C-alpha cells in the first residue's frame, strides 16, 4: 500500500485531494495545512508520496522539493498548482520534480499521476509543459534578468560573506531553499560560484 502525505492550505482542497487516496491502493498518513506541517510529516513518516500545493505558508511546495533534493529524501514529490505561472513551473522541472499537476485536472488524472510517480515515472501536466518548453529551450539572456525579492535577499547575504546555514537562519528558510536560490542566481547571472556571485553583486550593486 502506498503511503501519502497531502498538504494544502485550503481545507476544502485538502479534504478533496486526500479523499482520492483510499485503500487498498493508498493510505493517507498525514493531512497538512501548511508547509511546515508537511515537512515534519514527511520526515516523521517517510511516505512513498507527498502531494503538495506549490503555494503554501511557512514552506512552499517548491521549497520542500528543493530540500527533498538537497537532503536525498526518498519520498516522491507531486506538486499541485492552481495556475500556469512560468517561474515556479520552470523551477520545479529544473529540480526534477516527480510530478506536477494543475488543480483543475480530473480526480482520475491525479490518481493516475500519483500511481505513475510512485512507479518511478515523471508526470508533468501537458499544459504546464507547453507553457514553459520555450523558456527551457531558450538560450540564457546576455544581461542579467530581474531578481525576485528573496533572490535579492540571498545575494545581499552572499555579498556579506555569509554561509548557507547563516543565510537560512537569517531569512527563516531551509538550507535546501538557499541552495535552490543560489542555483537560480548562478543561472540568471551567468556565474559558477558564490565568490563570483559576491564579486558581481558588489560590482553591479545588485539588490
């Protein structure tokens, strides 16, 4: 039987999704209303599958995915998204998310996606993939693109010589999330190390 953790900050959505994973194929070991609860449940239960909302308070689904990759969690991660914002979808795909499904998908599609993910097959919603395939295929821009507010925070911390653990503590995020932001910053700014990032930040007064 496949063990599942479900997390969504909307109670109705949480109940609806959790209700899809019934015996004999599945059993829900935890229902979580924010990312911190989900993180604790994943660490405690080590479920086969975690079905996570992309946008949640305290830890987002993307932040948990980044931590899963950084820490080597064996739990498969299936993200649910209400929209087709390119940036989080691109980040999820670059982090090799196990599955990504639009919340508007049918119940049977979600269950099939969960089964595929648990079996080791990546399942990316067709609409989501079409939305970002051009972005993924495009060459990197010659000039730095705009940074998100959180990326700007990370750049400032790196420029001050702070390490990942210190950055995570000061910003109230996980070390895995810091690594995810650094990965994105290296790509956006065409650098390959935190030293180059710190130098570039000072030269161009980024943030």
